[in-house]
C-alpha cells in the first residue's frame, strides 16, 4: 500500500467516524430533550363490567322483556386527582337511565350491582353503559352488552 493510498483511506475513515459521532451526538441531544418535554402522566379511569359470579365471561345474553337484568359495574379512579362521575345506562336508541353519581379520590374504587329492565323485544338489543366525567356532556368511557330480549310465552 502506498503512502498516498494510506492517506486517502485515513481521510475516508476520519470522515466516516466524524459523521457517525455527529449522528450519535444529535441522537443523544434529541433523547434528552424528549425526556424533559414529554407530557406529564395524565392517568385514566378503569371502567368494566362483571357478571353475576364476579367474572367477565358469563354476562346475560338471553333475557325476557320485563325481567330484571343485573350486572356489576366497577369504576376505579386512576386519574391522579379526584374526579366526579355520572353513570348512565342506555337501552335501545332513546331510553337513558342515570344510575349513579359519584366522586372518587385518586385510586378509589366504586363497585355496585345495577339492574335494568329491557322492555322491547329485540333479537339484538344493545345496552350501553356510559361513564361521564366531571360534568362533560359526552361519555368519557363506554361499554356495551348485546342482549337477545325475548317475549315470554303465556
């Protein structure tokens, strides 16, 4: 290898190393910036249904119109601050029933069995469970069950 070739190779390696070092420095600066400017933890609210045995698999599916249907609703405030909630059940398109209004401190849990009575016979009746937070007009969280509401034979 001649001295000229050696010098050219050295210059090439110096350029490659300089570019690599520059990329690493820029990446480190970007990582530090994102570490300090990322948004603060906002928290969340747990909202779920339990069946009559306390599980999540045996929800009522086939019910008779006019019969009482019960599920257990759980709300857990993980918002890192106190929150006010309103729980409503929507049967079909129009029938909305407010079930509970509650205030929960951070990490506080509310669990209660609630009942509703489907009146309309329908093969696929959607029952929505709506959780509103801090007086908002739109639901913060939604859950639903599909029921086969049957007519009772005389």
